[in-house]
């Protein structure tokens, strides 16, 4: 049974300076577990929450063990469990090897998120790296494609950089430069894509040093000079090739002229031999003509009747045996003898059918077209076009398959295959993130494929939304009308809102929760956000703003009890700022609060600006 979708995922490629490993990924998932069979019920499966972590060794030493602390939180980010010194035993993980992904760490059923601290890494031998449970790990920025460092007009410079890197900087042959070399924390990314430590002068994979590859990338003048030298060398090679071709052509011409001279001499000699032969023939004919006259009658009979019939029978046998080209040649040689002309057409039809069966569709179509209205040649042309289109469809060339299928839309199942082309093109467009092309093809698919494409729209939209491109995501979400898919979109918004709360982006989170309305526990989450925002404002001494947020939080946890205290703090702040009357009005409303009452009846400023001038009553007199 497959895992469910992750309940939570850490940011990818987490790292802290000096740490010998990278935390590549961490997820909280639910997996099925078997419950032992009981007397009254058969064995069943329940779901258990587990955490999976994947580490990557970036140290030259082989890792044999790793220890981590895990802090587990519920849906409102309260810590509910701590797993200390969780040990990963590794057979031997050499540099750049990954480990840990197969181990599952059980978590509470209430777990919604977790954090990880790498405390210790043991290496083969006795080496140990000690970290701290308080170390903060940050995401390592992924290496940037090398193309990002060059403008479209610098395409030739990009190619030259790759040539220079492979020929002059990298020590290992056939090393391709695909990424921008840059420093990240105490690491550096090589152009070949590998991660190296700052103290490593050269890349442990390709042997390229960081300094020269970065210097070459930043020195456009040197790249331009290298490019000009390369192009000059290539031009010289081309010129040498041209001169060599001219030399060979001259030699061939001389050889041809010599051959022509010898042929002329041989022709003259042959003509002399022919003249002598004609002289000898005249002498021979004067003697042999009477004898030949008698033989001529027999030859006429032989040529006119006996030989043609024999050739006809041979040609018919070739046709019967499927040797169509030989049969056509044989019947053509017979001219108008018997029905040879009709048999040629029969052979051409057989040849066209054979081409069709052999999958040579273009040749078959041309052959059937040449037959005109012979037999079912027209129907066979359509069949050949149909089979050719199916072969094109199978190859994945969907646009070309459409071009071939649409003229024969009513033939066999061509219409269904046309729809399949539109569906495949639409899915490819979604994969390529070409939403306009996806919409255009979506308009031509059937109901079943429409649902499948909507699923793809939904996934692509969620992917864009999670990447922070909400406008692009909305363009995909607008195409989703299937009721069963709408909750997945809401779930993406909901998860994003929870993340924004964790990041203290309370206004953005509030907007999403309000948009979701009654989805899940959004009303409660709105109260929670008001409460969290109130606490943040309170900590910043913005008591007026905090008071509004505590009131908006309603009955969430202790929000109501915090209103009185916050009101008191606001009144004190107003008094300190010289706003005595505003302070009085604020504190008078909570005069039953001991601290407020004490301040109102003891501070002389209230007597000067309020009580003595009749602005408001003194609580002491009530």
C-alpha cells in the first residue's frame, strides 16, 4: 500500500557551516501498520505518523553514524514531543553518498510539523564532529544554470567558456560546465555541479580549482579573446581543408584526362578491328545466304509463337510468386503479346499492396495513386494514410499525426485518435508550463481526458502556488471545474496560510483564511492569527493595535483576559506620552482593575487636567 501525501516537509538541502552532512529532505507522512488479529475481529490496518530524513555526506571521510534531536509540533505549533540523540547507523557512507531515507521515526498522531538538529557525526576510524542542538540550519541555494550568467547575445561566449573549462581548468577530460561557480557559506559550487568545502582548492570530482573558473566567468574580455583565437584557428582549419580539396580535385582531373586519352586510342584500334571484321563477313555471306534462307522460316515460327509464350508463362509465374518488379519487367518486354498490359497493372497493384504491408506508406500511396481508378486503389490510399498516421502517433509526433489524421477523420477510429493527439499535446503543454497551448488542446478532449487534464492543471497550479507565483497558479486553478479536485486547491491555500503564520506574515495568512471561509478550521485559525498578531504588537509596545487584535480574537484561548491588561498598558503609555485625557478615558473604563484604579487616584496629572477642570469624575469620589 503506498504512502499518503506528506503531512509536512522540511525545506530542502539544509546546512550549517562546518557540518559534514547536508539534510537533503525531511517529511512527515502516514504509513499503514497492521493491528494484531483479535478474537472478535480480523487483522486490520491503521495509519501511523512517521518522520523520514535523508542525509548526504559532503565530507572526504566516510560516515558510520549520525545523531540528531527532533522537536515535534502540533497544528498550532506547540511542541508536543522531543526525540533526543536519535542514532542513524550507516554501514559506510562515502563522500556524496546519501543515507537515512529508509528509516522511519514514529511520531505522535497529533504531529503536524517538526524540526531537526544534527548533534554529532561519527566517521570511519575515530574522527567525530560535534554540533549543537541549537545550531540553525539554512537552505543551500541550488546552483544556477550557467546560461543565467550570459545574455542571449553572449551565446558564443557561453560556448567558449565551456570549451576553456574542459580544456584548461578541469583536470578530468570530458567534464561539462553546466552551472555558475559560486560560494555559499563555507562551501563552493563547481561549474560541473559538485559541492566542495572552502578549504578544498580543487573540485573533488573534476579537479577544477574555484578561482580560475570564477575569474574566467567574470573576465568577458579574456573570453572574447579566447573566442577570437578559437574562431581564427577554426577558419585556418577550414582553409587547409579547402586547399586539400582543390589539390585532390586537380589530381582527379589529370587522371581523368589521361584516361580519356587512352580511351581514344583504344577506340581507334577497335574501329580498325571492326573494319577488318566487316570485310571477312562479306565473304562469309556470299557463301552462307542460301543456307540461312531455310533456317529463317523456322526462326520466324520460333520468335512469333514459341518464345513469347514461354516468356509469358515465366512472367505469370513471377507475378504468382510475388516478385512484382521482375514480373513488371517481364510483361513489359512482351509488349502487346496476349494481355501483358493488363498483367502489368495487376503486378503494380500487388507491389503497392506489398509496400503497404511492409510499412512503406509513402511509397504505397504513390503506387496506388499511379493506378488511378483501378480496383480499390482509392480505398487502399486511405488505408495507407491511416496506418501512416497511427505510426506517427505512436512515435509521439502528435502535431504531425493530427495533420495526417484530420483529412480522414471519418475513417475507422481516426476521430478517437485525433482526440488522443489533442490530449497528449495538452499534457505535454502542461508539463512544459505552456498554459495557452494546454487550454487550446483541452478544448478538444473527451470527458474522461478532460478530468485527467484538470488533475494536471490542479497539480501544476499547486506547484506554482507553492513556488510563490500566485497569479500563474490562479490561471491553472481557473481551468479546474471538477468538484472532486477543488478540495486539493483549498488544501494548498490552507497549507500556505499555515506556513505564513509560522513566518509571522499574519496579514497575508489572514487574507487566505478569510478567502477559504468555513474550510477545515479556518474560523478558528483567523482567531488564532488575531491572537498571535496581538501578542506581536504587544511585544512591540503597540498597545492600541494589540488591543484591536485581542478583541478580534474573540474567545480564542486567553485573548479576552489579555484585553484588560493591554488596555492598562495603553493608558500608561498615553500618560507617558502626555496624552493625559486620552489616558484617563482609557483607564477609567477599566477602573475596577486594581492597577488602573491606583494610577487614576494617585497621579497628579489627572487632577490637573481632568478632575480639577471637570473633564471627568474621580474614581475616588464614586
